């Protein structure tokens, strides 16, 4: 009934971000009721959230295991380039997308092996991957944008409720939430992030869990890349620089501690939504972009501060 | 009935194990019967842990054989042992704090359909396992996160998990308890008196259900009250066995220590102090006054007065709250009640037991470590820092290539000297010294302990915590016993013998 991935008799982790979204939305709605409340505006906000939200699904899994993935933005850019490149060389859209997703998943498998089997620091591995993938995208695109016939892919995020991208995002969110909350694998993801030694004691192989988590999350980054292409309609190797930080921010606002062991899909999606609402609202109110950056940053810190106040009693 | 009860479940014969040139187990025989609580005793380093690791398959014996229920038993790893029904609850807590009780108990053996956890079945397994470890009418809530439970309940959940894991051999625990041998490693070390008593009623219930329990512990009192038989290990060999209820405690202690006479202070002792420097009770300046001090969990209540020139020893088992007491006095943790009055003008310094973890920066140089201080000049030239480091290397005779050498490259004894050098450089009046000789060689031990004595002669006040009882007796002026979080009155070291100390701390 609930999509919460955290259990226990306490306030669900996504309650905070939900309240925040509602409050911020209400404020902007009150300030500019005639433009902000239009259905069209809601749809625009939803579409603008899609890429960050899909990435946040993967990042939530990674962060629950106590890891981090800094290569999300580069992988999104690489995916747009791969899809555009395939389309340009005459491949049908389904094939182009399938190849791009396979590439993304393969990247994740490599990262997952380095982090899991070889026990390397996720921060360092994905920092390296961030640069390598960016370089690969530029190389494949010969340092320029790849124009292509999008052959229907542009309708993924068309400007109405029937846009498949929105529904794909929702379906993926439900799938990941179910997986984390209700499957054995999901339990093991939390266990590895919570106490790896204990997980090993119970016969769980943390290396395998991490391999799967990074593969799945990179696959999701690939899906986000396809969505990105649908709005760009070109393959752009310099796209989405810094996207990973927005994604991490969404997950953290959603209530996941970077130390691992906890996290919520619903919270992460709401976190992504919150950032879009702030951006859009600021634009509608004619506020300069630096104000929304300050507000977004303050909310990230505030989210963690509230979390700290709730959990850290008396420990020094 | 008695025939069935006497059947050996687990038989070990001639187990030998060495690591490099050090032989840890030298032909151990052990026989555990069905439905008994078998206590395994021995001082630190006697080989208990290695033996348990071999039982669990985490280590392989060099020689010897094991039989489980009449069949040869040679586990390849903890997974193997679990399938065979041999499970262990380790001393340190190993629950996943963020998972619920239910999730923890079934972790790794969740019943699934197409990957999805079958919640009702998982709940049934957890309930059954928890039912074995809780009294009728008392329930541990299944949906609470493990970190919200008290220590005692966490312990019960761990036992429940071990039992469920043992049952995993039979179709994912559906047949209930299939665990045959349950190893409890120091189960009561972090529990209060009432919780410990409650735990043992559960242990008796499990025993009545036919389970064999190996109890690894330092608490002689628990052994005498609850174990059916005991085995003493010393230096990798079995040195005594029998019925603890009829064997005098003194004899068990002698078996553990390996000395017939109580003249232990005569043995070549490091430190070599025999109370020849009596403290002027009335005249010596009081440096530290601790009154009814208590922490969140441990210690519960500790009071003492420390004077200039005095070495106060604190003897207690692991988990009695020794380290916590020192941390409270040093102000590293928040106290729950009581007072600490520091009269010493130059403050209180702590020598941590965890050298690598919090005592030293292992990847920094000796000079950097020694000069790490709140005080010091705003600009400090690297050359001068090195010179200062070099001075202390000479002072304490640290064996190192130079003050620029990384501390992590030094031997344990020399690392300890660097840690001490930092404290000496600060020139504190009171030193809280926690396990100063852990993991260092014999020669360094002697040096460290005589340094402690010398500092006292120079007018420092020292609180010394050590699990080496001979060290306490040979170094301290007075010794107080810390038992389950309560500190007894300091008694002159001359009135203690090792046997008496061991009896006191473990009763």
C-alpha cells in the first residue's frame, strides 16, 4: 500500500520532502496563481523532473549501499550520443535505444566490479568514470553535437499527459520501490549498507549485491539519457554536466543518509520534484536564478539538519 | 534417557593449529554432549577464539579431527557450518541497525516467490525463532528497527537469528530449529545483572529443547551457576575439565593461570614495583575526585580519589566499562550522572587502547604525531617540528629511522611510545592509561610499565586500566575492581594476588 522502502514504526522518510513540496508549491501558487496553477505548468514541471527523477532511482540504490555515483551526468551525455550516433547510421530507434542501454549497463557492471570485488572507494571509481565517460562521449561525437532524425523518440516527452516518458518514469519508480521494499534482493541492499560484516555473516555476498546495484543504477542513468535525448533531439557530449549533484541532492532531500543503510524512492522522487518546483516558481515570479540556487542549497542542508536532529541524540 | 543425554554431539580430537611459527592449539580434545551447557574457559590468548573459528569453518585445523553427531565434520566456511547446524553468536553485536527485527532474523534466508519476499512466511520463521528465545508472554516487536532495541533484546535477536540460520539447512528454516550446537561468545559481557539472569533462563530452555551450547566466557560465576561441564584451555592445551558446580573456583582459577602458588608477584615481573613508595595519604595533593560517576550504559557508578604520585589500577573484564570510565573522566563522552572534579592544574590526558583507531595518525610522521596539540605556535616551521620529534625519539628511545618516519611503519611497542610521547609533551598532571601494553612485545611492555612508575614518582597521578592482572599488581599502588559497571573501593596492591583478582573480577 505504501511505497516506502524503509520500515519500522516511525515517520516515513518521505514525509518531510512531501511537506516541503506541498508548502513550496502553495507559496508559489499564492504568489502567481494565474500562471503557476495551469495544467500546462504542472506538465512542464513533471517533464523537467523526469531525467533527475529516473537518475535518482538508481542513485537511491547506490546510496543505500553506502556508495555514491558521480558518473551519472557523463553517462546520460554518453547515452544521448550513442543513441544519436546509431540513429544517424540508420539503425531503427528500438535498436539504438537497446544498444545505448546495454552500453550503460555494461559501464555499471564495470563500476560495480571495481567497487564490489576489488573493494575500491565508490567516490574514486566513479570520479574516474565521470571523466572517462565524458571523454568517450566527446570522442564518439567527434567533439560536436550529433544531429539525427529522432524517428519518434522526441514524442517520449511530448507536452501532454499521454507523454510516455512520464508514465515510464512512474512505472520505474514503482518497480524500484517494490524491489527495494519487498524483494529479497532489496533487503540485501539495505543490509549491505547497514552493516556489511553482518550481511556477510548471514551468507550474503556484498560484492554481488554491489555489482547488481551499480549495473541497475547505470542502466537507469541510461534510461534517463534516452529521455534527455528526446528533449534535446541531438546527441550532445557536453550535456548534463553536474547533473549527478542534482541527483544526489534529490536523494539526500528524500531522506537518505550518505552513510548508507537507509533511503526511500518516494522521497528521492519528491526531492527531485521539489527542486523543479523551486526553479519553475522562481522563473514565474521573475526572481533571478541566483535566488533559486541559494534556496535549493539551503533546503539540502536543512533536510540533513532535520534528519540529524531526529537521529543523533547525545552521541559525540 | 541418560543414555541419550550422554550422546556426544560434537567431538574434537587432537586439534592442532599454528600461525607461522606460533602454535596456538597443541592437540585439543573437546566433547560436547547433547543438551548440555559446556563452558570454555581460558585467559586471553589461550586459544579459545581459534578453536571456535575452526568449529565454524573460518579456519582449518592443521591436524586432528572433528565429529558432529557421529559423522566426520570438516566445514569449509561459516556457510557450511550453518548447514550442519553449528552456529555462533559473536561477542560484538552484528545486527544491521537499520533493518527491522524481522528482517534481521531472516536475513539471508528469506523465503521468496519470484524474488519477492513471502512476508507471511518470513514472519512465521522470525516468530518461531524469537519464540525460542523469549519467555511466554514477553514479545520483542518484529517491526522495530534493531537499533531501537536495548542491548539485551538485541542479544536475544542475535541468538534467534543464529537459531534460524541453523535451521536454514532444512528447506529455509521451515522445520524450525535444526541448529544443534550454539556457540555463545561472552554473551553477558555487555549485559547488566538482571538481563544476564534472564538470558540464562533462555539458555536453560534451549538446553532443555536438546540444543548443545558452548559458552565462551570469563565470568566464573556464570559458569558455576549455569554450566554443566567446563573445559579450561591454556597455551593451546586442555588443562582442566569437570563439573563446575562441584569444582572449587580456586582450582579452576589455578588451571587457568597455570601456577600452583599464589606467589605470582615473585615471577619475573615487568614494572617490578612492590609498593615501596608509599603515598602520603593526608599530605599528597588530590588531583582528581570522581564521585558516583555514571555513563549512558557503562559505568553505572564509580567513585575514587587520585593523589599526586599515585597509580590507581582498575581491573575488570571486557565489557565491564573500563574504557568507558576513562572516556567519561576525560570528557570524551557525556556523563549521565555524578561528578568529576579535576584539581590538577595541567589537566587530564588519555592514552587510548585503540592505538591505530584513535590514538595515532598512522599515516603521518612521528614528529607530526608527537606535536599534535591544541597549543603551539601559529606558524611552526617543519624543521622545528622534526627537531621536536627527534628530541622525543631520543627521550623515550623509540626505534625509528627518523622523526619523519610514518608511525604506521613502527612496531607496536614503538607506536605506543609515540603515543606516550605526545601525552608527556603536553605535561598533563593526570594520565588515564588504557591497556598500554596491548599488542606490544615483552621488552617494550617492561619499558612502558616502568615509565608509568617513573611518571608517578615525578608527581603525576595515573589511572591504569589493564586486562593483564600481573601488570596491575606489579605497577599500581592501589587496585579497584570494576564489575558490571560498578567500581569497588581501591585496595592496596600489596594485598592482591593474581588469583584473588581473577576471582573477584569474574565472580
